[in-house]
C-alpha cells in the first residue's frame, strides 16, 4: 500500500497515516511495474499513477501498489488475499461497503478465471463469501491514451466539473435479433417505470426501421407468385404479382401506390420472375406454367416486355412441384432461368428464349423445394441453394459439389417465404426465410462463413416483424429504392406489401442513435452483443467517432447483452470504446448471458433513477439474483469506471425497506489550500515510493 510520501532526506509523514487509512473506504489498486511494461512512454505512465492517486484522494481513499515479484499477484485469489490483509487497516465497513478501483487490465491485476473468465467478482467479497459486498470497478485499456480519458472523467465527476443526473435524460435502445419481442418488452417496461421520474426518455426499437414502405394490398399471394425489379426503367423497383384467381398480372409501383392490371390466360400452376434478358434498362417478366408431372412434364415459358407485350412462348419441361429462379449462369451480364425437376433430381438451365442450355444432376430434390442462386462461399462462383421442409442444401459451382447449409431443419411449410442471392451489404451470398409462427414472425438471413476454429459454418441473424405474417407469405429481393445500395426484401402477407431494408438496418440505426448519445445521463441497450459491438447497432469502431465531451453529462451505460463487457479476449472491446469516449460507467457481460436474468437486471436502472448510486444498484442486483439461485449473472457482469461513481467513496448502505441511507455523501463546504508538489515515483529498497522534491 502506498504509505505517506517520503522526502529526499529519508523522512516520512508517519503521523496521521493510520488515521487516514482507517478513514479510507476507497482503495485504488494497481501494479505499477506491470503497468509500465505496456504503458509507454514512462513519463505518461507516471501521469496515470498520479491521476489514479488524485482520484483516490478525491474519494477519501488510498492507493495500493502491488509487488510484481509477489507470487500472490499472479491470480485473482492471491490478490484478494493481499487486499484482505490490507483491509485490516482500512475503514471498519470497507469489507462490507467499500470500493475497489482497479487500474489496468488483467495482466496488471488479474481477473478471475473460474467459473467465468474475465470476471472481477473475486474482489467483491474479500473473505470469499457468496454475496458481493465490495463494489468493484476497473479502468481498462492497453495504453495511456485509452485509460487517461476514463480517469479524467472520474476526476471531473468527483470535482463537480462533470455531472450525471439520474433523473435527467435517458436513451433506451432495443435491437431485433432472435427475441426482439422480449427485448422490446423489457425496454418498454423500463421506460414506463422511469419516464415519470425523468426529464426526458428517448426510446428506439430496431424494428421501427425495418420497413422502408408499406402498402395495403387486397391480394392473397403465394411464394413464387411475386417478382420485383425495375420493370419500367425508371431506376426504382416495381412489383409484379401473379393473380391466378383473376387470370391477370398486377404491376404495383410502391413509391406511388399506382397499379396496372394485365390479363393473361392458360396459367394454372404458375411462377413469375423478373429477369434482365436484354440490354434495355427495364427488366422483363417471365411466367412459367406447369401442366403435368412425370418423367416428361410439359410446361410453358412466356416472356413479356414492357408495356406487358408478349415476346415469345416456348414449351419447356416444367411440372407441378417444380420451382425456378433467375441467375446469370454464364456471367455475360444477362439472365438465364434455373428450373428444378423433382422427378429426375435435375436442375435445368434455360436460355432467355426457353432453350435448354445445361442439365445438372443433383441429389434428391423434393417437390416444391425452393431454389436460389448465390455465391455463398465467396469463391466467385455461384452456388445453388435448395430449401425444402427438412433441410437446406448447397451445390457449389462450378462442379456442383454438395454442401450442407442447414442439414437438419424442420419447419419450412409451403406457406413460408424464401429468397436467395448476392444480397448482403458486403455483396456476399445470403438466403433469407420468413417463417410465420405463433410466437411472431421473423425474417432470418443466413450466410456461410469459414473460420479456422470451426471450418465452414452457416451463420444467421433474425429480425422480428413485430406483427404476425399470416400465411401465405411471398418473399423476393430486388433493388427497389434506386439508391444503388444492396437489394431490399419485398414481402407480401396479411394484406400488406412491404419493402424491407434488412441489410442496412444497422447503418440506419447507428446513424439514428449516434447523435443522440452525447448529453444523456443513462444509455440502456437490450439485445445481443459481442466483445466488440452491440449486434447490428454500433461497434467499437463507430464508438471511436462518438465523444461525450460535447456535454458535461457523463452517462451510465448498461449493455444488457452477451459479452459486451469482455475486454480480455480482444484489443478492441466495446466497453473500452465507450469508456474512452467519456462514459462515466459501463456495465457489461464478459461472456454470453441469459435473457431472463438480463430482463430482471434492468431493475438496476430503475433503482438508479430512484436515487441509488449505480455501483450500489449494480451490487444489489447481483445479490438479489444470487439469492434467487442465479449467481451466474453476478459472475458474468463487470462494472467499468469509478465504482463510487456519483458518491465520494464513503460507506453507503440500504435499509431493510430498501430506502437509501447515505453516510458522509456530501463533503464539507470548507476548504484548506495546500501547495503540494506532484510526487516522483522511485524504486527503493522498500519497493516503489512516492518522493516529494524539497
């Protein structure tokens, strides 16, 4: 522990030292030698220690320097043993209501490794008990420039130069991937609870950005009965709907809601496609009609130019149960048509005039299995995607080797929607499924990626429509907005035509919330996360462009999501990015966390708004969950920043009725001015000492 400063003549200021220690309820702990190993130049690292000591002083605390040669400093359990011995000299309530601020990452002061890697839970009870007593916060980063803003924020708060108003302004955010209903409900519950007590609460849900346009449509449309693209050459997409009940095709202009109806005849089992078959800017419409089945099913292919003029018709092999998609098979910039033949397990490649160009033999094709074409593995060759009610298979071009995308999957009824293509925001292949179910309809987008650890795997993200997609569902993709971006999804269900921007939702969401983050006192995020991002909302790189310095308000940020508090396994952690941007506190999980426990933990923000300091509110949620048999939440979540944020570091407790009682929360208004030189840290025979010149 850093004792009273040593003067150059070797004398020290022993008098009053024990009194100071016994009044200290705040302990800032670091290991200078290990800090110096990575913090360069040394002069800047010294400044970090001075800043840390300044913060401890403002919190009526003391600083503990650990010896790197002490074997106990190599594990969290060993450090806990050292701190427990130090606690004998500190405030009588330190073990039950104290604060520990850790300066440095796990190579400076180790985190726990069991049961959760990266957790600071070991330090919350120095005697090894089950319930956390001490409130622990950590300043993280691998450089002076990363940690210094965090200390400056904590010092500014302690001096009153910066503020956080728990009843001021809040930003609540819910995402939309795999459980959006629960995330939205939890966020809305929090809003309802805190809104009456706060000056302002802004809430954003990701599904609000899902629809680019919505139009009522009095048609029942099956998947395959709809095509989309620029059909009139105006640069924006139109939708063509095959209305078999009225023997017509309707051309719909979503931007103006204008509709055209064109009569057709002789189409009983139809599919409609939009294809680029010539050099004209507008796409052509292809209607396939199946008449029979068997080894040689007879069907027809009709091609229409605008304004819905029949160019030609040709007899093809196309029967009941066949499906089709458009593709540029020969990479000439113009489209061909791929048709499945379930009876012979073949894919027929047809020219724009319906001539058979190639036959591809594949494994078993089930009747009505959907087909798509996209470069799923990023090798520059298109791959066929075959989706049926049991599995999703891929056939990799150019030799059509089979690979499994979803090998064992049950739940794709004929009333679901399917589309596939190079529709990712990165230009990569995707297949997209919308599956209506009783729990609420979701759009699932799948991609195929390689990793050294797992090899090739299928990854997906799912966005809830937040409204039931009533069967039947029709789904396709096309560039509809005319802005040169990735294709949008086009969905017809439940009497609505929707244009959905699935790929660019993260960009739009980020652009929406980024300007709103500075100036907030509370920021709450509820969805999925990783070490470097709030999934599909904002990541560490984006946070680098956000600064809370434009306001004197410093937010408490709670990332109620998996892994957003993990700094051990990445050099670009999201928690660190938020703290470097000037956040007061960031609370996040070090590994994946459970949805129901995260929902419960939002009460921490409610308690904070009701007057409980955030560190204490965090500890009380941990204790409540442990009492309920859910210790894992407490093990997973860390607090970053000043653990005594919003207090002066004196003991704080709660009464039995959960009424906050603060002890010595307000400093004396009197002041004593001292002129004290900044200490120089020197290695002596007794370890690192602070030496005052003069």
